[in-house]
């Protein structure tokens, strides 16, 4: 019964379009009558497309009323309601009172059947807020119960400097009102700082890969170049040289004059296999060196090996003592760097430092810690070499004494008595 009434209404709406011959129809008339035929066959999707084409060719109120009837037949009541009102407005402009009243009457009949969607926002409304429903900006409808067609509706809320929100509203029943509450949009910088601090906690706990993920999320929200340096350093620590190189280079690209630029370049060189000059090597004494100390009592007639043994003892004692001092200094420097980093972390957690200040302090502390480690290793190596030389001297001395005992007192005067240091 409803379909027959609709077709009769459609025939009334299209009464003005009566061409004498089918071949004389304009493109608008051709599309219009195609839509009418499709309506009779209940092929509503195709019929609506045909009426839309007809309206593009000739924006007539009768065509819009037929399109609205087609949309109503599809069950898209909110869309049909809006189209009926648009047709009535267009008919009023053209002084077509009949079609104007027809559009208003049909819209009034649909009004009580409409489904509605009411969107609300928690907290303050941020500046330049945008709420999008299926590609349509409905920000000005915030807080209103607006008519919607049945089905799933994708929603998104955005604002500059805030995290966006996505959601979905399901509307299926006529006369139903669905309410959706959008949570307060979080400030990006605050969320970024939370991820940064979370990464720092994970890093201190030895969960390096999890720390990298938190710092990556922080960078996506607030792209601070210093985060790239931290990420690169963390990758370097777990042995992922490829990612470390990539992030150090990205840091230099984004902040070539940054405070950590020099350190980033140094680490890139290390990762690429370039050798950084180490401590200066100790000089090696030759026979000429031994003869140039200004001591007239040095006799080069004596066997060379005992003389080398005495030089080995001197170098051994010097290296052992100096290495121990360097190692102690290195350990103290390492401890000072670690303490400085802990202080920076505590200050940051207490809100006493900005992100840039935190990065500067922790970067300086890390470099101090690394320098202390280099001193410690150098001192240990030097002490080990010194101990080896002392052992060598003791062994050589024992062997020389054995030789002297075997050869007689004359040899002793050559090997020991004539050599003065």
C-alpha cells in the first residue's frame, strides 16, 4: 500500500515533465524518467542515482521531491527529511506553492520517525575543535540531537595540539536517540612527556627495547630531536648498529648545531669503524737512549740483557703505580657521572627540569661516565703491563745471578758493578 501511494505521489510530483516524444527528451528528462521506472521496479539505489543526475542537469524542485521519496524508500529517513526541506525551499524561490507545500508536509510526516545522534564532549571545548561524522563537519551540532540515517557512523574529534579521538555510533531503530560522549582531548606535549619519563624508567630498569618504544611514541607526539639522540644511544647499547647509525644521522639532520651534535658525529665515526686516537704510546728505549742520560759510569761493555732488566724494573714500577692512580681516578669519575645522572633524573621527576635541561644534564653525565670508564680501563691495562715488567725483571735478575755464579767473580764486575743508574 505504501509503495502504491509513493508511486502515485511521484507521478504527481513529476506532472510538469511531459515531453511529446521520448526521442525529444533532454538529458535531465531522460535521467528523471529512468529514475521513475527504477522506482516502479523497487530498485531504489539506482533510482536515487538517476534522480541525482537529473537534478544536476536541471535543478528542479520536482526532481528533488522524487529524490527525497526514493531516499525515504531506502530507509534513509534523515537524508530524505533534509531533501524534502531543500525541495520546499527551492520551490518557494520559484513560487511553486504546490511543491513547496508538498515538501513541507512530507518532512513533517517523517519528523517523529527520525533516529537521532547526540554528541557531547567532556571537559572544556578546545580552540578550533572539529568533529567529523562520515566526512561531514558537524562541530556546530555539538550537544544537539541531530537526525541521522540508520547504520554505523564513524566519528572523529580533533584540535590543534591535542590527541585526536575516533569512535563509532550505532543507530538502528526509528525514533531512537543515541548519545556519544567524547572524552577530553589530551594535550600532546603532556602525553609526550609521560612517554618520555616512562622510557627513562624502563631504561634505568634495563628494559632498553621497551624504553626505545616509549621514546618513539614521545617523538611522534612531540618531535624533539634530542629524543632521536637517546633512541640512537639506546640502540647502540643493545648492539643494533644499523638503527643507531640511522637515528644519530637523523638527529644531525634535524638539529645539526645542537648541543649533542659533536657527540653524535663521534659515535657515528665509531659505529662506521673509524678509529679514534688512543692514549699516546710510551717511548721504547734503545741502546742510544740508554747512553744519553749523562751518566759517565754507564759501561756498554757489559752484557745488554741485565741492563734491559733494570730498565724494565723502572718502567714496571712507574706503569704499575701510574696505572693504579689512573684507575682510581677513572672509578671516581665514573661514580661522579652516575651520581650526576641520578640527580638529574630525580630533579626531572620532581618537575624541576625542562626536557631540554634534562637532556643536557644526562648527556653530560653520560659522557663523564664514559670518560671515567676509559680511564679505568687504561689504568688497569697500564698496571698489568707494569706488573709484567716487574716480573720480567725479577726473572732476569735470577737468571743473571745464576749465570754469575756459574762463570765466576770476574763476570760479576762486568754485568753489575760497572752499570750505574
